[in-house]
């Protein structure tokens, strides 16, 4: 089987000012991982009492807990232990130098060098390309042609549109070399551009539509980079590139779907309609499906099952966990087993074996 979305970057790959001061003040006082993990249990209580965003705080703490491991290999082994022998993993690198949080301690090239050398049998590495980095196309070619990378990652909420003209050469290269692309596609992620509002508004200028920033906070503005409709332009210009819109729109959007499944502006429905429209567009369920939310006599797993009855969608959904982002909630083994038990062996094999191989082009 395949897990089509995991991460192994370490704290050396995270910008110096990434963590909010409140959380860092807590982390500096705690000396053991156990204390931090216990703190995670009380986040939602703190959300109710103090109004903090529990999900966001949990993400930051998870970065700290897992990212502080000694190496990418150590992080990978923790994830791998949850899966059957022989499982392969799309392992997505992250270039966070340009998100407005200060410098990243380790040079991005060193993250890629390390990732390229750990368990080349089970890891299928993807190189994150940010066109603001000098020499990004050379980085892409080296990763694919010399280091054995199998795909490309793009992360729009860091401050780029997926239709950025500088990415044209990347999509052309992917077309010519049978390379798939994983693109982050969920709103309100803690990992987004965190520079000044003025800088963000400047980044949002584009030749296709006008952005009105009035009344929108920085997270809302970063969602504009990430919106699935942006990929109409990419899919129409580069129809042969296989692209996975990671996270299937987000748990936030799936929660809204439970009680209002007919909302055509919900990102989940937009992604579904686009997968029907574009033969090479996919999605993955990473992070989004970790909790099987229930409301209005519906659940995430039931809704997913209903989508997979559609012959086209059934061939477009990829299994992924987004390890190590949700690891505080349950381990990956429990997540995979719960999902398999809900949708059945045949559909689970479709999203974890057959669709990933189709997406990889093997």
C-alpha cells in the first residue's frame, strides 16, 4: 500500500520565528515530551476558557514534539511502524524560507540531500518548489534526475499562486518527465505566509482577478492562494500534469458538508466537480479524515463512502495521513484501520494501492 502524504522535516527546517510567543513560553518551561503531550489533552478546554485556537496550537506543538527528533530517518521510522511491511510513502519536503517568519536554520539543499538518502526502498520523496528561491528549476532537475525524487510539492498559502508564471517551467518539466504534483489545498492552515499585511497584499497581485483585502485577516487572505478554483487555470494550460489537491478541502469544509452537502461553493464539492472535469486531477484525504466527525446523521467516513460510489471519483482519491501533523490525535495505524473498517477492503485498496500507482504513473 501507499501513504500518499507524510512529512519528515525537522525543527532545523522550520523558520526561527515560526512558533507564537505564547506557545514558545510554554515550551521553554517544559522539559519532557510527556508534559507537552499532556498539555495537548487540555487544549480544547483552554480554547473554551481563553479563546485560543486549539487546533492551531495543537499543530504548533506537534511540530515541536516530532520535529525535534534527531533526523528525518528517526521521524520516518516512527511513522513507518504503523504500517504493514512494504508500504511506500510519498514524503513531502518543505521549503519555508519565504513565509515571512525569519531564516530557516538549515539550508534547504541539505534537507533534500538527507531525504534522498534515507530508505530509498520505501520513501518516494517529493521536492517542494517555491519559485521565489533562486535556482528553483535547477533544484527540481537535480532532485528528479540525480537524487531519485519522484514528485513535486507546491504550497500556495506560503504566498504564491499555483498559476504563477514562474511555475510554468515546472509544470512543463513534469509533463515531459511523467512527474506528479502534490499541492496543498485546505484553508486556514497554521503554516501560511506570516509577513506583514502590506507584503501579503503585494503577493496577492495577479493577472487573473482582483483581490479586495478589506475585512479579511491574513489567514483569509492566504486562503485566496490556496483556493481549488485556481487550478482551473493550471489544468487547462497543462492538462497532462497529474495534480493532487491535498487534504480534500479540509476538515473545516467537510464539517460544513455534513449538514449542507449541496453547497456548490464548498471546497469539497468544487474539488469533486473539478476531478470529474479534469482527467489528471486527484485529491488526498490526509489530515482531514483523521477524525471521523459526525453531525446531521452523517459522518466523514459515510460521506467519503458515498463519493467513492462515483466511478470517476473512486479513481481519484488517494490515501494519506499527513504524518506528523495529526500524530497527537491517534497513531496512523488506528486511523488506517478505522477507515478500512468503514469503507471496506475493496475501496480502501483502491485509494491506497491502485489510485496511488495511477497517480505516480507506474
